[in-house]
């Protein structure tokens, strides 16, 4: 019987690889070495009676590669490998070889591409013993190879653990926020002990806002950059922030009719030029 099978759950898992191995030392990891047949005979394949070294059949059910064995066939050296099939690999000791008269080939497919696959492989001595629920693949070198097919169950994916401490640190409210760009609401404070005039404080405040503009971009530079700003004396406010009364009294609110009378223009010159006539003169010449 096949060795190193893990409980009843392994019977529902598909075979993912089949290979030859000289012994348990050369058998790949996660492979099951078939060392004894179902009827109790040694499952050591040899090329001839004169050879002492043989090889064993092994298979794997490790699904980390994402492939499964959907079919197995035993063909002779005169047959060609069927389309979609390949010979099984060999993990042998140096100078060891596998007989080419009968060879095992398998068909590998992605695990999501089929619903049924090879579930188990067994060997029996060359007798007429039948294995229930198994398909006979043929005889080779004194043994009969069997396989069992059916629907398989894939292992459930395991959720990756998440670090709660990292998530909590990312949501921490104790972290300092990034600095905001310079604006009038967060302009740098003036040095203590220095009293600035109202006009100079406004100039420095505007200068701080202008520095926030990217000077490396030509579209952020205006035509008045570098021109000093000066307020006309008549618009200067007093220290208490109120506007003089005489300035307010000089302001005249014009009506619509006043504006029409002041800027009235008849376009007489333009009309005469369009008609080709000369404008009338104020005096006559003798």
C-alpha cells in the first residue's frame, strides 16, 4: 500500500505530481514513496534480474503549485506521447536510469480547470487481483498500475493575520498634523518687543502670503511683482481706524442723468467721415 498518507482527508485531495525515485533519500519533499504493492510485494522496479539497483514510483498531493494530474497513462516505447501529456520526472541516483520499454506519462492541468482528477495511485503484483473503484492503467516490469479518479476538494485558503497594533497606530490622534501653507490665518508671529505701524504690518502680511506662491512657475508671477505698495495720504486712516469726516463729505454720488450728461458723445465726426462729407465750420472765409 502507499506510504505516508495522512488520514482520510488525503483521499479526497488530488494527485499533483508523479515521479520516479531511487529511494527515500532521492524522493522529493512532500512526495509519497510507494514501496509495497497492495498484495504485499516489494514495489522495486528493476530493468533486469542482473541489476540490483531499482527505482520506485512516488506521487505528491501538495497543491502549492496550482496544478493537478487529470489523467495517467502507461505507454510503450513504440507509442508517441499523447497530446497534452508528458513523461514523469526522474529523481535518481547517479548512473541510475529508468527502463524505456514502458513509460508513465501524465496530463497536468490547472487546479481550477477541471472538476475531477486522479485521487490515488496504487500498484499490485502481476496477478489477476482487481481493485474496486480503481482503473487499471496497464502492466510494466512485473507490476500493474492503478489509479482512482473522482471529484476533489481543494484546501480552504487561510486568512492572513493582521497586525492590530499597526492599524491602531495609523489611527492614532496623537500624531502632529503636517504644517499648513502660509496664509493670513497662520502667518508667522512678529518678534516680541517690536511695535509695528498699521501700514508696515499690512505690508509684511502681504509679503508672507506672496511667498506661499511658487516662484518657480512663471504663471505664479504677476506684472506688479517687486513694485512697492504705497497708500495715498488722502486714504490713510487715523490711528483709531476711523475715516475723517471731511473726506466723506467730499464724496458726491452721481445720478444716471449726471453720468449721461458728463459722458455724452454724439459721434458726429464719425458719421460725417462715413458719409464722406466735411464737418461744418464755425466761420466763413471771404
